[in-house]
C-alpha cells in the first residue's frame, strides 16, 4: 500500500494512502499513521489528502481534501479506490518535484468512483463490511425517496434539523445503518495535487473530461476534515459561526472562508473559484457523521478545473 506524506512544519503533515480496503480493527495502526480505526461508515470510501497533527489524523468522518464526487440526477457516486502516480503499474514515483514557478512537489492520483450509499440492517448488533452489519435494504423506491429527501435537505435550510431527526429516529427504530455498495455506474477522475509554500498551499486540479458525455450531471470537489476538530467557521465578510450555527450545506458568498481548529491552532481555507459554487457545511451526529468543510460544485462541462486549499495558522 502506497502512502505519500507532505511535511508542513509545526508537527503537521498531509498524507494520502492508496487503499481500497476498510480501516483495520480498533487499536491497530492504519496506513499513513492513523492510530485507530474510524468507526464511521465512510471508512469504506477512498479518502483524499488528510491532515495530521503528529500521528493524529484530523479527518474523523470527513473524506479529506480534493476528493471528487459525481452525481447522476439525485444519485451520488463516491470514490472506492485511488491509484497514485501517472502509471501505477510501472512503479513510477507518484510524487514529482518540479522547478521554476510551478509547485515544488506534485502528487498524481486517479480516483475510481464506483460506490453508492445504501442502508443495511444490522445482524445482532454486529458491524460488518462497508459500515453495515447485515443484508442490504434493496427497494428502489426507498432509495429514490432517500435521494430526493437528501436533495431537499440541501435546498431548504428550515427542514434540515427535522429531516435529520427523522432520519436518525428511523435508523434507530428499524435497525438500519449506512453502507456503501458497488454502483451501476463508474468513472475514473484524475486529480493532481501541487504543493506550494512548503506544502501549505495545495493546488487541486481535476480532469473532468468525458463526464458529461457519460451522463454525469454534477461534480462536487469535497474538502472535509473532522467536525470534532473543526468547530469554527470564519469568512472574509466577517462571519464567525460555531457548532450548529454553521449549517449543513450553505452557499458561501464571501471571497474566502475557513474552518478553524482552536485546539490544534490550525485552519484550512478556500476561495471563490470561477465556474463553481462554494458551499460550507458541518455535521456531527453520533457515530454516523463528523465532517466539516467545503464543497465546490460545478457542471462537468469543462476539461481541467483548478482551485487552491490553504493550510493556515489562525491569528
């Protein structure tokens, strides 16, 4: 398993692991230095760049920085694996050093997007593969309704809290948990990470060629770390929000915004990028949700799309 690591100084680093398997059992050391397995269903998903403080991963349930997600209408397709390097089969080094005005280092990654979210019924309370403990719940009408409610949750802020409460109560009563299963659709999305300023500025470039022709209607480039770690949102327009006041999926109108971990003394920020809509969100729900971060959503009508993520020390 390939693990790439970019040292940022002050004990922080960014890491990405080439993995398609779930995290190991609790108490063991995961690839890239994660000291314990995550309890979250998203352990089945391929993560992107993860921020570490020493050997402590700060992503929790979040998928990391610079991770592509695809949509076909209301259905969302998630990454299940990544190949690091321009040609993983020839043993090429996935980290390339460049000179001149370009980034001092680059990591080339190709994400395989081939998973969809499903519900599983637990068997005897035990946890099983993919975050669910039992057989998958199959009715198509159920998933169509679930996808529609998720879209409603994003569009109508006033309904978010009651919809979350109903979802959590229904899962408890019915014994359902989240799992991820192979999708009927899949796509490969190449992403390059260029590191400037000692790695603290990450230039993310995604190649979206061919996605529209394959029937995908939206690309969301996710940038998520842990909600337990990053509980404060600030932006260039003067907003300062914490906890539930941040919201679960809101449009950012400020020129730049960031999430801050006061305990760790670190933040990550994004700026507005032409051609995309910048959203912010944070959810912390038991052992199911624990993410905070940004999504850049756009139509897959262009080839290359680039933006920057900055790792900052808050004043």
